[in-house]
């Protein structure tokens, strides 16, 4: 397949095939599931569910223990959060999901649910905020972490200990856009009695389903593609099985209270309905921009997994149905050239985050704490503008 062909057609064909193979009883495709996931209101007939702001719910007093799924108090459960959780569990192929206040708080909750003396094997290329949590807050508390390059399977195997409870990774990573082989690492983790957690924020459940590939837990920042419009902070954890650890995390979420608010759950569910089509458009736009930039004499390197120049292009094609809108670029003129490019662009906004309608660009080294990111690197989130306009803007800024 030529490097610059958008793989949207292949995506459509692959989905149909994998649906048939993965689950004979699953008759709906992700686009359909997503549209029908946000919940309606049978009482009024409204197609769109109302936002339930009430913090407390009337319940029958029986004098006996309550059904844990009965609505009692919004920190325990809320209709908007419950319907989003059900939709995310279905889209990721998991048994249960928990809606949490942010993507960062999903990882905080997982770490809190472990015990002092437990050990984590982590990718050495994590979103920097997660690494800060581990080093600054959980290491003094007795949670030990070994950092490894997840593309080196022997190193992953060697880092595992009898105390290792969890292997954590992102794929693709942010901002170095490296991939990890989920199926291979799940096999290694399970052989050592550990669980595998995959942060699926960059790929989204539309492009990749880690649970289908063997992962036990999926972490998502809903703030990015799932909500998709730069206006929601949220996160979710999806568990393959409703096992002891999933129960312990649910208890921690409900007792600790770092839950997703009803309004943010409603907005994320609204975003979910168009996720499949938005991700396909982000992907098509990003593929065109990556092709333009890869040929430009001022660009040293384009980091985009679905461009043939990416060192893990074969893994990307095997593991992901399509690319997202996130890429990084390295400029030949170092830090100064990178900063100058940001300041000359008119359509791209110099801003953090990714996964929304607007194209964003950011010099990562200057925003990350203790950054190891190269000084000539810019992270680019390709939005939903017309790709020709984005390319014209990059062309004038690079001229
Ligand atoms: C891959 C990844 N995971 C998690 C997070 C944290 O998400 P949030 O900003 O919703 O806390 C981010 C934030 O940029 C991220 O890039």
C-alpha cells in the first residue's frame, strides 16, 4: 500500500471482519453503538437524555442492605455517568467501566488501589503528569516503579518481579509517538501474574481495542478525542473482567469521590456519538499533513505511525485500524526553528492538549517538567479543518 493512502476504506472492511470473528453475538458496529449509546429518556420520550443534576435520589427503606446499583447518591452513581460507562465498556469490549474526573485521576485511582510494596513496570515514555504522580507521590508511599522501553520485550520480561502487579503503557505515546505491541506485552505480563493497563487515549476505541488484544484495563482521557470539542475534562477506566481489582477501584472511586460530574458525563456521551466519524476525519487530515511535511526540506522527521517512514509502521498497521490526528515533527533548525514555526502559523493555535476540532501545535520541551523531549520537536494535533487549508498554512509558515 502506498505510504500516503488514507486507510479509511481498509478500516471499514477490517471492522466488519473483526466484528464477525471477535464476537458472533455482537451485531452492531462501533458507529451504530456509539450513536445509540448516549441514553434516551423513556419517561418523556426524549431522544437525548436529560442531565440529572440531583445529588440525591429517593429510595425505598427496607431495613436491609441496598442493591449496590440502586441510585442513592450521585457520588455512588448517576444516570449520566452510568450510561456513559456502559457505552465505553461496550466500545472497548470490557465488562465494566468507571467514569472519573480526569484522565490523570484515572491513573491516580489505579495507583491508590495498589498497596505499599507493590511494583509497577511502566513504559519509559508516559504522559509526563503520570510519571510525576509515580515519582513524587507514590514512590515515597512505597509503590516502586521500573521504567523500560516497551519496544524491547526482553527488557519488559527482565523488569518483572514477584511483587509486580501492573504493567502500564501508552500506545501510541505522547509526544514521541512510539508504539508498543499490546498482545506480546499482555502475554509477558500474564505469565508473571501481573495485569496490563493500556492508556488508549491517543488511539481511541475506534482505532484500537487493547482488551481484544489481551489488556486487562484501558485508561482513557475523555478530555481528548472522546469529548472532542476542547470543553470537557474527564477520564474513564474500562476493565476486561469485573475482578477483585476492578471492584476495589470502583469502591475507591465511590468512597474517594473523584467521579465524573453529570454534566461532563453528558457532554462526553454526546461526543461519543460522533467519535467514529470524527476520528476518521482526523486520521484522513493527519495522513495528508504527514505526507506534506515528510517531503518538506525544513522538516527532519515526521512521527506518525501510519506514515511509511515511521519505524513501527508494520506494527501500526497490524494493531491499529487507522491513525489518529496526533503526530510530532522535528525541525532541522533546532529549538529556534520550532518556536518560529509555531509563531508564524495562522490556523494552528499554540496550545496544549489534542483530540478536538481545532488544530493545535505545541513546543513540548518547554511545557513538560524534567523533559527528555527533543528541543526541535513540536506536537501537532490535527483538527477537523480542511486538510488543504492546514497544508497551505504550514507551507506559508515554513517558507
Ligand atoms: C495519553 C494521555 N493520558 C492521560 C492524560 C491526562 O488526561 P487529563 O488531561 O484528562 O487529565 C493525557 C493528557 O494530555 C494524555 O496525553
